[in-house]
C-alpha cells in the first residue's frame, strides 16, 4: 500500500525487499527496487526525503545518515522500549531530521479517499494467503514468521441465511 500511495501522491519511490518480492514491488509502481539480500540498502551515496519502515526492521539511528536535511523517518513499530515515540518528540525540537509515528484515527474523508483509490484501481491489494476462520492459529503462525508478502485473509463463513 505504501508504494502505491506514494506513487499516487507523486513521489519517486525506491523500495526495499528480498529477491522473491522484487517483481511484486515493481508491479506496484516502485521506480527502483533494492534487494536487501544482494546489496546494502543504505549507502553513503544516496539521500532520501523520507524513509518509511513499513515493517519495523531498521532503526532511526541506522537511517539518519541516509536522510536529507529536513528529512523524515516514518516507522510503524514502537521500537525497543518505545524508542520511536520518544524520538518523535525529541526530533521535533532537536536536529534537522524528524521521526514520525503514524497514529491512525478515523476521518471520513480518509476513508472516502481510500475507497476512491480502490475503486479506481489505483490501489491493488496484495493477498499472500487466504485461510478459513477455523485455521486462524495456522494463519497467525504464518504471519509471525514475518515472511508474508501482502495481506493474510481470514474467510468468515456466515452459513446459509435462515429460511
């Protein structure tokens, strides 16, 4: 979703993934893809306006040198001992690089925006696996392997409607 949304908003996107996901990420619109199993994705040569860690795998400390002045590090994970929220506050007042922690909240216009992206085909959900609700334990184990690509879906059988 992050690649598709960033492209929709006009960003140039460099995505990072493993070898088996390179084609999927390219199909979502990434301008460049770095296979982290074959090359380092943080280098001394490249600087970014935003680094978005969608899976909580790399710290602000490791990313900081790869951010441009005024750049943003966005994480979806709270970090070790809640370091990300603390850094979000700290970097607001000190330094020229910021840490952001997206806090979800319901706003009708965002829901409508997401619906429009989906209905127009701008956003395409990536479904890795589908499980029946009875197999929720197996589905959870798979998610916990941290090897999924996209979403894992649970199917809820509502049964036959009463006659």
